[in-house]
C-alpha cells in the first residue's frame, strides 16, 4: 500500500500525515592542536638558567673557540741569523708551563707554571711587544710543527693552531696517556705526542688518534723524557727516578710498534759494575739524531744506535757528549769544547772557552749547548770577585774556530733552549731582578732593552 490508497472499509478518503525525518552525520569531537614551541622554549630557558645557577658553561662560552685575532700584519723575522758579535736581551716571557717557541717574528708562550696552563697562549711580536693573536682558554704550547707552520697546544683539548692565520686547524681530546711534548719530524702524516703515561700518534691533518702505547714497566708515570727521530723511528729515553736501570726505546712513528728497547746496563755494560748508590742518580743526558742514526749518552758513556733495529754500532766512554752536528760529536772536555767524528770517535778539534778565569759550561752538560747552521752555541760562566760572569761563545762545529764571544746579562742560567731557530737564542734563567723566565737574545742593537711579555696577564 502506498500513501495514496484508501483505508479498507472506509467510505471516504481521509488525509494521511507524513513525518519527514532529517538526519545528519556527526563527527567525533576534535581536540584543539597544541603547539610544541612553548614547552620546548620553556625547557631551554630553564636549562640555561639552571646551567648558569650551577656554574656550568653558558651558551656563548660553549660556542666560543677561545681565539682572538690576528691583530695587524704578521711580524717579520727579527734577525737573519743567531747572534755572533753581540746578544741583546730584547724580551722575557715570564716562567711558563709548556714550551716557549719562536716562529718568524713571533714568540709563542703560555700557561703560568704554577697553575699548569692557566691563562692561555699568546703570540707576541718580538720587535714591539704587540699581541698578534691569543688563545684565551687554559692551555700551553707543547711544540711547533715547522713543516706546516702550526703550534701544537695542550689544554682541556689538544689543538693545532696555524701561527700565521691564528686559525684552529683541529681540536681533539687530549690522549689518555697525556700530552707534554710532540715530535713533529718523524713521519710526514703523523705527529708523535709524548705523555706522562705513554706515546700517541695523531693524524697531522685532522688530529685523529692513529695509535696509542703505554710506557712499559719501569718507565711509567714520568715526564722526564728525552727524544729524537731518525728514519721514521722515535727514540725515547725514560728518566724515571724510581727506577735503577732506566730504558731507551724505539717506536715506529707510523704504526706505534715498539721496534726495540734496552736498559741502560745493556747499552752501557760499565753501568752494571757501578755501585747501586751511583746508578741510582745516573740518568740519560741526551738523545740526538746523528745523520741517520741515534746517539744516546749518560754522562761520559755514549752509544751510537741503528734506528730500525736498536743495534749498537759503536760505544765510547770519553768526554761528555753535549750535541751532534752533521756527523760531528761535540763534547765537554778538559780543554773546553771538543769535536770528534761520530762514526769513529777520532778527535777533530779542541777549543778552550774564552774569557777571564777558567770558564765552564753554565749548566748541566747538554743543556748548555745548542747547534744551528753548522755552529755550536755554548753558554758558560766564570766565578769572579764581583760575582758570576755569564757568556755565550759561538764555535764553528767543523773546525772549532771561535766565531763570536759575548756577555750574557743574566744572574743565573738554567738552560739554553734547543733547537735555535729564526735568529733567536732562548735562555732560561734569572736576570738581575727577576724570577726564572725565558729570555730572548738577538743581534739587534736597535732593540736594546728587554720587554716583559706575560702570557697570562
């Protein structure tokens, strides 16, 4: 039946009511979208405030690499060669931790010695005392890579800073075995870093650690290390005051493999016959590269070693070796300073120290002599009625001829720094009215008058 049909039994038509039902689809309620930004921003703000409250580094400090400069033009080298006729004390750097090095016309130093690094590193013009650049984070230089013109710096991290541009080439965590000095000429791709607990090879270009070796038993926890490199091998003599029979070792600079090692008594058999109270204070006094070999000394005892095997080529016990220069052994001898052929030991020359009285080397053996450009520079002292007289004498290392002799205006000399480079002689000691410092000497009468460069002030 449809809506138009009549009801059964009805006599007439009646209207039909029709209900229309309207329907609609109701979606589930939508929650309003919340932005992530306010909570995250709030957390960042809280974190920064908390970091500042608890003494953690603030964001600007975390983003600051510590470098300032360079300021002005790069200073040119102050002298063409080290002093020959006169030595002017042109600058002093204060007593610092780490090394004081010269590159071009700059002296680079840093780290107050008593706080082991506090105060950062400064590169200062030798000529006028102007700061060329500075690295403000606690640190000290530990070596200079002359092949690339970079200074290696140790602080919270190990860094390599280009001296001319003042740019940090790389920054890496300090090796776990420490970083006190660096050998830069052993391998073209690897810098060899010496630390208190061991030796590490790092990539020259990016600072990545290539290998690490801990010192063997009997050479642990010491910073009294002497090193040299030849034929890709780094020789390290370990002067550990707690060990009676100290070691010298050879490491492959590329791989870190220890190629050889021997005790002092093995290298110098005469040590075995010495009383214990004598050997207790007997240490290695020098390790040098002599052409393509190593020369290792302990007082008058000398051993010439093959770098790759450690085999002893020659032994000698005469005079006290203090330096080597292109196949010539330079020694302190009864006459003064002597030169011998390092391969045969044949005496080539002897030369007395000039000056009043009986001058002798100013400090301990090898720390009184340095070589550069075929010359030997020796600092000596004489005790006179008016006090100690300190002098510097320059010898031709091939003939022993005295090329120059000049006074050194210092009260006490501790060490002549080696190697000598860029026309500057660096002597550690005390001037007339100062504490122990590093003093720079050049042959520049126009720069007479020492300036004090404080790396941490």
